[in-house]
């Protein structure tokens, strides 16, 4: 006899035939079929069909159940026979003959139907994201995301990597976007920057002697959102000391190959080892540095990974040289001599991992000598004084036994989007922003009131004209 208080998850009911169980969850659907009422009960891990038949003293109450209400149902697990078996759900071989029903919290009619694949307005979905997340598809995306991150952690932990957290309130790290700035109350007029990536910290951790670091890192970049871009996103950020490009690429390839084979056995990994193309070859052959190498470009179950290597160190815009990757990227050793004469021609040690036409991650070997780093800053037009103010800590750290090092940072959101066959990274992030960078549920960004502004020592230049 089941203890009155013990709980069974709906997913475990097929193993409990003949037993009386207590189930807790949400009324996913209800069908009044004449004398019999069927309730599909949903919990965090699945659902099961519950039957209230004619003689059931709770039948009438069940008939009036409102969708999405929270209930406790007690009942006996019975095997379904013949046509009653539902092959579409994992618990489809059983059903629950209810002997008890308790409404724990009645739900109002939700603003949209949960679990229907009808298109719901994006704004409405995000305003009620906690309801949207009840949808099987989105729920499954987040469960798989957890598994993927768990797999990554185990894979790296087994290879002597250490997971280390780095600050969120920091100083700017250039990754080619604008910084989000957070005003300091104690130092009015000064700001923290939210990290565009943990790039500088991970390099400093190499100087600190950790040798193999990773972090499931949140990165913030103030740039326009689009389907595969959000103001904040997650990277698997990793860095290793005493490695070659080859070491980083091999580790990355092994990680994603094993991940796909273990967690997505039905997907087809196209070419192994992953094809490698230099940036110049990719542009020449595919007119893109993130070519889609699938045989059938419409088949999301084909996974065509590739590495693009030998990116130029700089790109030129309006006559000015900018870092193609970031200013800490090392040139190829045989190219260093060209820095003084034709810097725009210098090839770097940076590489991208691409998948089905998307850039999944970038990385490189890094500069670890102060003089070379200083030279690259100069070429980028960062004078010695500015370099000292902005990156003095890096130049200094490189003086104290900085090992050669390199790494990569695959984006978790884009990878999940492709693995889950989703068209947009919002579908694999629990609480994303709209494509205009707003969170309709929390109402962010919020206008700061006068008291807050004054406490922060800030004054607005003009009346707001772009209310979120
Ligand atoms: N920090 C780089 C990025 O965010 C990745 C790396 O170089 O490891 O693209």
C-alpha cells in the first residue's frame, strides 16, 4: 500500500501497475466523454491519462476541472488494453483509475492555449514565458540543454579541466560589440562593464597556472538582436596552456562528436574528421566564412561541422585596422615579421567552428609576450598610454611567466538551436529578450527614477524619447 504522502512522477507509472499512487501536477487536458471523464495529468517529467468513471465520487468535480489547475490525484495504475494503448506517449500503456482528487490551486484561463502548436504572438509568449515554458517542445529544449551542459562538464572534468567563475562586473573586454555599462554608486561617474566574454580573465588564469579552465559563461554584448543573437548569451568558454592549434581543434572535435553521438544518436554527423578550410579557401569556394556543408541544406538532422582556420589578424574599415577576432589573438609565428610592413596581410592563429552555415564558436592561440602585444595595440591605433590604462594588467601579467596558451568558446545557445531543430535561439533560452532587446515579463529595461539617478550621480541629457 502506497504511503498517503509519497509521490510518484507520471513518467514512473508504467513500472507501478497494480499499485495505488499519488500524482501531482497540472491539468493538461480534459475530455468529458459522456459518463467518463479523462484527464491528462502533466508534471515536470511527462504525463499520464487519468480516468474518472461513472461510479467515481469525484467524477463531477473532475468534469469541472479547469485546464492548467494544479491537482493531486490518487489512483490505481492499470494496464490499458488493445486499442486503448496510446503509442504516442511513454506512459501510453497504462492509465490511472482515480480514487481521489484534490484541487490544490485552480487556474484561470491562460492567455493562450498551452501545448498547441498554433502560432502565438512573440510578445505575448514572452510576457507569459512561465506558461510558454509549459509547452512540451520548449520544456524538452531546456531539459536537453541541461543534458548537453552536463555532458560538457563531465567531458572536460575527466580531462583535468577546472571550472572557474569570473566576474560579471568588470572593465571592458573588446569582442567587437558595444559594452553594457553599469553605473557605480560609490564612484559616481565611473562604470563597470558587463563582460563581452571572459577573455582576459581566462588568459590571466593561464598566467596563474591553472592550465585547463572552462566556464559556462554568460556574455553580454550591446548589439542588435536577431534570430541567432541575444543581448546576453552563453558560451562554453575554455582555455589551455602549452597547446598548439591542433590540440584545441582536436579537443573541440572530440567533445562535439561524442556529445552528438551520445545525446543525439539519430543525427547524422556528416564528415569526420571535420573538414578544415582556410578562411581564404572558404571565401573562394563558398563565398562565406561559415559555409553550410550539408548534402541536403533543408535537412536539420544532418550535422556538417567544419573548422575555418588562418583568419587574417586584422580587417580594414575606413582605412583603419581592427582586430578580426580580438586584440589578444596571436599572429602565425612566420607572419610576425610582416607586422611592420603589411599588417593587413598578416595571418592569425584564429579558427572558427561552423555548423550548417552558422558560426558556432571562435578561438585562437594568444599572444603571451608583452612586446608583441604592445605592437599589436599600436597597429590597432591604441597608443601606449591608452594601452596601459585599458590593458596594463595584461601587459604586466605577460612579464611574469605567461605560458603559451589558447582556447575557444563555442556558443551554447546556437548549438542547442541547431541540435533541437529550432529556428531561433529564443526557443532554447529560458527567459530570452525580444528581438528589440526587451523582456516583456519583467518589463526591462526600466526607466530609472530621479532618486536612483541622483544616487548614482547621473543626470539625463534630455527627456526620454525612446521609452521601452
Ligand atoms: N573570447 C572569444 C569570443 O568570445 C573566444 C575565444 O577567443 O576563446 O569569441
